[in-house]
């Protein structure tokens, strides 16, 4: 018994010591945010929904944060990251910790943080809140940012359209929400531009992250005769399923060639660093204004990963042509005429969807068949 | 691809979808027959998945992978057994804790693995994934319908079915199996009859955990195709717990049950939307609705054989007999 109590005392002592150090860390950053103007002492906070090792959504944001840190020459303790933060009260606590640590700007990377960031932006007017993928903002210290990933999806659709032999392309999507539906439309338009005969089969999994279901959904598409599998999901399982069957795939978020070397063609990817660098630089310069950010391929925010050796001949050339037109602004993905899959004309010839219309698409284009 | 082939593909996918459930359920049945409800199936699957994966990743040996996944699940079950059998801890709470611990344990090690791997992708070598890929037997696998339906699965499928049959024989036809059932039905009587209750409980809880661990290996190697993916078990362990009830604590029925649950799971992707258009969420609900119905039916029928062992959840104090 004596031994047990000794161990207990020791453990308590260690716990105390650890919590004491934790407190000092917090206090060190607890200065008045007004003082931050010089590059050397700004602090930047990030809140991630997942883990930076997910090789997907959070990984892409973290690569952006690393890029920003390197470009602006910030030290490691100036960029504070909170991983695996759920979209509930824990997110509010995480933001408050970042504020206490002295962060001047906080990036929240998941949709569900929106309402917490909205509330806290009123409570802490000196801190800047930047939220990814939402629709709320104010005109002082709370903006939202997202990008034209549909442009990259269009290019990846070209690679898929040229590769398919069965003229059936599978698309594993998470939910039938505008972000996914519009992304599938852009992909299908890219397919159509090089292969009018090909059909895109869309299936919904009702999850962002579930290796088991994503795989099953992909296999059902392969069983229906698809020979290219594209995805709007967070794991590489659809790519692996395609590889097992000896066919091809288009990933998302990160270059998935490592996971499926024999199947992967290319993947739409984010270069969040472009935005993070610009935003933090503006805060340092004191020129930050609350404007909503929705940039695309021209600014380098979105792109596709380098084409793998699996693509069909001539793919690079077709993609380069389309990319040049998109960057010059001569062409954009949702230029009319576009019909939906019930035959109704959605975009008239000569007109182009507005940003508001693109982010609220709830119809599929004519070569998409929902499974 | 014809309609015919499409149905075969659906059945093929259903069988594969049932495999992790088959292992999880068999493990849990063995555990419950000893009178212990271990809600940690999910956690033990996680532990089996990561232990097997690490072994396969470093040694390139499929056999060590299977062995270590068994040991990983068994280690989780051993902790559970120590807490509930020896220290008389509450079984439900201990099982839940094991679930949470297992998930954290697997993600913690998996995270470290990913961070060290090239391009942040921890991938098993080709010879392992090939070993666990579909088998090919000349002539037999090439038969028209039967070849695909019987002779093209991966080895987990055959091993799982074999294990279920052996489990059924063990529980119904051997002295040890009958002793085990006595322990679960009436521990005090079994103790009085001279059965070494504590030893029986330990052995079967640990073995059951090991079998759950094999289900975890299936998830890591086949479902995730040999790439470590955090949170890979994702609730399959809980469905296995429900399946125990559906199968009426019978290893034989587990084979059918896991096939039914598997087919309900993939049905949402195979059902032609232009024929029957039901929201996807409906299919996610069906297995649990069916389980609820089975509980109602079995409790009305009061079958003594296919029912929950009577001493389940009650820790046995010899002194209070």
C-alpha cells in the first residue's frame, strides 16, 4: 500500500509540473494584440477538422500553412495549429486558446466552425477570423474563403474522358450538396468536352470520411462497367478499388499516385498557401480588410496534380489548352449552353453562371446519371 | 455487362462486406458464452488492425500479420478480462473504455507510421496485398457462375466460414464447449460442478478478442487495400455487436447473418435508382431495425438455445454464492 501511495504522489507531482509548464506557454503569448505590426511577432492560429496526416483535406490546409510560414519567415511558435477539432463546443474552446496564446488571425478550415467563429468575432473585435467554405462574414473582422476547385475538376474530367474505353466514368460523392454536385458537374463538363459519348455515374455515400463505404461505392460503380473512378471523398479507397480491378482513377485533395500507382491519373488539388500567405501578409502590413475570397486557377489557388504515366496520349496537350483559356478568362467551366440531365436548359448560350449560382448548384449536367 | 453478371457482382460484394462482421461477431459470441458482454469489439478490431499492419509493414510476412493482429485483439481482451473477471469491474463500462482506448491506440501508432512514411502514405508491400487478394484455382475459379460465387474470394472469407463451423462444433459437440456454455448460463452451478470458471472465462474472452482482431486485419489489409487509414474501423465493431443478437448466439447463423448484413450494407449502391428510389439513409438504418425485430421475436419465443446466456453482465463472486 505504501508503494502505491508513493507512486500516486509521484504521478500527481508530474501532472502538476506538466500543467504548470502548459500555463507558462499560454501566458507567454498573452500580450495585447494591438502591438502586433512587425513581421517578427505576429501569431497565426489554425483549426483543423482532421489530422495533418490524413493525406487529404487537412493535409492540404497544413501544407498551405507550412508554405505561408516559410514564405513569410515566421518561426515555429508563431504558427499554432489545433488538430482534430470537432465542430462543437470544442471548437470554441480551441479558438479561445488560440486567442489567449496571442493569435492575431485565426483560420478555421471546416464548415461547421462557422457559427462559433461568427459569435466569437463579435466578442473579440481585435482578432481576425477567417473561415473556409462557409457563407457568413461581417465587414470588420470575419471573412470567408474558398476557391474555384471546379476549374481543376474540369481539367481532371478531360483526363478521365480521354482515358475511358467503356465510356462509363464513376464518381463517388459525399453528399448531394452544391459543393459536391457542382464539382461533379464541372468534372462531367470536362469529360464531355473531349468525349461526348461518355457518361458519368454519380453515387452518394453520405459521408466525407469512411474508407469502407467509399470502397464499396467505388466497387459498385466498377461492377456497373465504369473504368475510371473519380471522387469527392477524403480517403484514397476509391482509387485503390480501381487499381485492384486494373482500371483508372482521379483522386482529390492530394496526389494519390503513391496509394494507387497503377491507377491514378491526376487529382484536383488545393494550394491553400496562396491565400494564407496573402492574408497573413496583409495582417502584418495592417491592410487586411474583411472581403470574401473566392479565387481559382489564375491565382494558383487550385490546380491538378502532375499527370501520372497512366494518362492517355495527348492528355497533357488538351489540358494545357483548357488551362490557358481558363486562366486568360476567355473560357470558364459554366459557360452556356449547358443542359441538365432532365433536358432542361440551365445556362443559355453566351452567358456564364455567377459565383452565387455556382456555389448553389443543385442540378446535374446532361451526361451525369445518378445511381 | 449483363443483368446476370450484375446480380452476381452484388452477391460477391455482399459476401465481402460481411467478412469483418463475421469475425467480430464470432469473437463476441465466444466471449458472451463465457458470461461476459464485451462492448469493446470496435476497440479490439482497431488493436488487431494496427498490430497486424505494423507487423506486416516491417516484416513483409502475411503470417506474422495475421498472428500479430490476433495478439493485438487478444491483448485488448486480456485487459478487459483482468478488469472484469479478476477485479469485478462493470462489464459495460470496461467494454466502452476498451472501444475508446483501441481507437486512440490505433490512430496514435498509425499517425506515427504515416508521418515517417514516404509521401505520408504507409502502404504494405505488394506481396502481402496479393496474398490477401482474391484466390485463383485453375478450372474451379473459371467456372461460369459458380467460379465467381464460390472460388474467387480472398482467404479471409474461407477462413471465416471455417472458423464459424469449428466454433459451432466446439460449442455444441465438445465437452469443453458445453462447459463453457454452463459457465455462461449459470456460473455458480458450473463452479460447483468443478469447472475452473476463472480459467474458462480468461481463455475464451482472450480468444474471442483475438478473433475480433482478425476482423481488424481484414479492414486494414482488404478494405483499406493495405494503406494505413486512421479511423478505419468506423463503427463496424458496433454492427458486429448487433449481429450477435441477430444470429441468436449461434456461430452457424453468424455466417448467414453476416451475409444478410453485408448485403443490406451494399444494397444502397446496387439497387437501380430508376426502379426503386429510396433515400440512401434508409439502408443505413435497416440492419438495426432488423436486429430490433429479432430481439422482439426471440423474447416472445423464449428459445433456450438461441438466447443470451443467462449470466451475462453479472460478475461472479464465488464468496457470494
